[in-house]
C-alpha cells in the first residue's frame, strides 16, 4: 500500500535528482524516512523508467555526494504497471550528515537547512558531550574563584562524597582543566569576576501588566552563587505570613509560593540555559505571578506536553554544569524536577505552573491565588492575637485527609498516606481545617504537643464519610 501524503518520514519525488539526496540527508539527521521516486507531490503515481544500471547509479550518486556517506535501502514497487523506487534511510548514528557541505533536517513534512547551532548540537550529541566540556580560549585558571570551588567540595563532602584533592586537582579530575585552560562549564561555574555571559535580569512590578517597575537588579556572577542570589531576590519581593496554630507548638511560615518548588524552577533555569545565546535569563515578579524566561528551546524530540506528562528522557544541555549541581545535592535526579514542582504546587493548594516556548526560549509562569481569609494577624503592644474564620465547607484537601484516616493515626502516618512531605502544607491545608470543623479530633486534646498524639474521625466526620459513600 502506497502512502497518500507526505509527512515527517515520507517524501514524494517525480524523478531522481539532488532533491532526493537532500531528503535522504534530512531523514538521516532526524528519525529516518522513505523517499518515493515516481510520485507527485499530491501522491499521484507517475512512475519512473529504469534501465539495467539506473538504481545503482543513483546509489553511487548518493554515496559520493553525502558526508559521511549514506547508502539507502532500495525497493522497486510495481503499481498498476508503473514502477516506483523507494529509497529508505534510518536515523544516522553519526550526525550531522551533509550533501555537498550543506546540512538538512526533516521537520513535519519538509526539509530544513540546519542552523549553525543545530549543527553544533548534532555534533555534540554524537560525541555524547555538550558545549560546556569545550575549552574556553578566552579564559584560564587564573580567572577562577577557588573559594567557590572549595564551597562545592565542602557541599559534596557533607553529602558523604569522598574528595581528597585540592581545589585545582579537583578541577582536573572533573575535566574542567587542560593545562591552564578552563572549559566553558568550569569558567561559568567558578568565575572570579562578573561578565555578561551569565546575566540574569530581575524585576519586581507593582502591577500585573508589567508597566510600573518598583525594583530591578542584575546578576552577572558565577553559577554556583546564582541560585541563592535569585532566591534571595524572590523572597525579598513575595509575602510570608506567620500562622499561629492553636494546636501546635511551632508557628508556621507560609510564603506566597512553595519555596522548594521555586528553587527547583530557578535551578532548571540556571543549569539548562543555553549560554551560547545572546539573550539573558529574566525573572519577573508580579502581584499575581512570577515569570521565568530562559534562553534555549527544548530539544526537538521533547514537547511541552511531554514535560507536563513526564513522557520524556532527560537530555541535559550542559552536562558538565548539571553534574556539579547534582553532586552538590541541588539536583535530585535528572528529568524529575518538573514532576516535583507540579506536586509541590498541588500540595500547596496552588495552580500548576505553566511551561511554554517563545522567543527562542522557555517561559515558566508560577501563579499565586488570593490568600484565604483563614488566618489574620493583629499585633497590639507585645501581644499577637489570631482570629480564624472557619467555614463548614469541606475542601478537597480535607476530603482526602478524611478518606485515609483509619482508626487512630499519628500525624506522620497520615502524611505518609497522603503522600505529603511539606509539613506546613499538611497543617495549613489538611489537619487544622479538619480539626476546626470538628471532623477529626485528638486523642490527647489537653496535651496537643504530646509526641504520642494521634487523630481520629469524630461522629461528625464519620457521618460525612458515610454521606459521601452513599452519594457514590
């Protein structure tokens, strides 16, 4: 059965020419494909005339004009008395393949001339390497801040990693140094002086439209310092409420956003940025959201939807940089960061952040919902008084909590059943609303801070559960 239209793996040509070889090269640089010689663009069959040596001459032509040489598989199809030649190539293991020094790649249903950046990325992937491994001819070991190298070493040691080398020997062991020359990754991670290669623009806006800017800053320092510096700026411009919880011994700090999730977004921005781009990373803080822009589009085999559904294999753009952050414990596991961010926002009761590609980069938007009027603090002289407005409305979080309580359970057991790790979220969104609504109770109400404290369903809670079951 012949195909009826062109797609990412199918091309039609009425006759053999260099355009056929261009298509084969484009397929070899992508996921492979088939060129049907003897078919029109509309899928009509015109057929080709074949002599005794015709196909062999075509193959020789393909071989001679491509570098590295490719030799397609051949199949001659007889369709209603007309011959069609199908030339097929697989994805080539050594990329990129060229025709007469020009490189093409298949995208959707057409062949595109590759950019210099696409050619560079293809070469690096073939070598299982990345740009940051290459020597930076503009800088040497004298341009590094060895205190930052020692900072990384100390962090790794605290995680149980044995490092006996001096900072300079550590850099050589990690392939950051070749003689006195430093790799791009080593320079960006540990540079002693500010420059524009690592610029991050920071802005705090008074309005949601981004018209009135109240504060701005610019970072140009080494990557090892940037994560904490960006986080300090974010925390400076978002709110943190102190919740005094009647049933607990410790007050709870609740920020507008889950800080661990924001830190994960910042880490992704710094570790996976395309530092070859002339664009800067940008963080914009608005009253209702934070936007993170990072230069560098996703690899062509990964879509935004793949990120959201966790259907992808991690392909670090900067392997040398990513490896250092991983060994410092900043990155838990390649490819799992977005999944953790989504879960932390959900546990915090906030909408999931949005990822989208635009302007040659990726934008992540984290949204803040309006603060709930559950807790208000009023300070008078030396005292703090907390007024809580408790409604009888059962939230989704409380419903989940009620559904997992079986008999008398400790706080830790309930959190485990809910698959929660963020204690303030558990207390603020799950446990305290359930207690205040009278749906659960403590086994030791006179000793709320008892280490043996447990929680159980009240009659009211049981009635609610039974009603829910009856409805279902």
